[in-house]
C-alpha cells in the first residue's frame, strides 16, 4: 500500500486506519509537504517540511548566504524526509559531519497515527528525550518524518579542490598518511578510481573557508604533492550512472584493505570516514548489525509492523 497524503492530518488518519487493519505500508509520497516553514537567518535555523527536496532548501537558504552543510548525491531528487531516513551524506562529510549533527527538532507521525516531537526550534533546546538520533537513519521503519528544524551555516567565502594521481595503492596510502599527519584540515578527503583506467587512483582534497585560509591550505597541500586542480565531477559521474553499487562502512584504517579486494571495480572512498561505494551487486550482511535492538525498537514503535522494515527491498 502506497500512501500519498495531502496533509499531516490526512497522514495521521491513513496510518491509524492501516494500523487498525494491520495493513502493510510499502511506501510514502510526501510531495505535498514541500514548504520551507521558517528561516530565521539571524538565528541560523530553518524549519522545513519533509517533502521539500534538499536542492530546493539549499536554494532558499543561499538567498540569505546560508546552507545546510550536507551534500549527498542527487539533491534535486532527494527529499528532506529521505535525507533524514537514510542519514545520507556526501564527500564533505569528512569535514562537516552528517545531517544528524545539524538536526535540532523533528516531528514524526507514528504507525498508529500519533504525532511526536523531539527537540525544538532553537539551537540550545534540550527539552524532552532525544528521539532525533533514533529516527535519523531508521529508513521509515519507526515512523514518518513530516517536519524538521536544522541549524544552518554561512556559505564559505570560497572552496577549492586539488588532487594527486597515484599509480599504486601503496603510494596512495603514504600520501593519505602524510595528509593525516599534516596541519591540513580538508572538508573533503576522497580516494577514487572513477576514470577510464580503474587501476589509476586519485586522492582528492577539498578546502573551504575564507580566501586566506584556503590559499594557505592549498600551499601546504602542494608541498605534499597534492596540487592538480580538481573538482567533484567524479562524484557526480559515479552516482549518475544507473548501474547498482554497494555501500561499505569500515574503520578508516581498513579502507585500503577493502579496496585491494575490489579487483579494480569503480569505487569512491571517503578515505577519512571509512565509507566505500563500489559498483556491483551485493547482499546485505546482517551479522554485524544490532538486530536484537532493532527488533526491540520496531516492536515498541510499530508493534503491528505495518511500516517498512529497516532494510527492505
């Protein structure tokens, strides 16, 4: 069953009725929930409905020189609700964190139609239980996010990307270690092989801030041999392709070990975070997930299991 409510009140009724019947909900279309409800630029906060796309939100915020510091792929097709449900992120996660770090308030409709709120509309709000971390990344399995409040940041004065080509993974490892041991503070630290020859690796650094700060970091990066002008085109190329990919999450120290096992498949690795995206099919391994805790939470928030499971096809 797919739900396409026109309002939060209608969503509450649809869920309550489905819950009473024990009817499984397969998906939600919240495209009617597309408003920026409030943007207090002076307080650097914004409240938005879950159906608004990330690209639309960023455009609105940019008019006041601000942005929500998250950059997952395909923002024009990614709603705020989907962003939160998947805890989606992009290359700037290394220096700026995830959407969870900027969420200060949330409204959720539960499986039985009740509405709950967590947090508030001010940055220092501490009222109530912190349920926000519970719903971020829950993939709609515990409730339907309908509204969110974020703290936002000023847009950086400038942003620059540089890269270094590496012939071998050992060479890339040495360069990554040199960057990690330096004074550099990149917002992007990626390793990828998105090119015509997948055996060649590129280490990409991104710097953002004032012009003086960025120029200083670029000069230090050049001393390490990372000095080729670059961009995030590899990111767009990788995620614009229609073929499937898998997402692996490992310790940053294990990134190279995993890359060695990929047999030259196309990949983009968040080298500083331990997240690797690789082209190809895969089966999800539940053994390393806290499935007992997931089941307890599911039974608490959705005892009739009418909402999608945490990981579902």
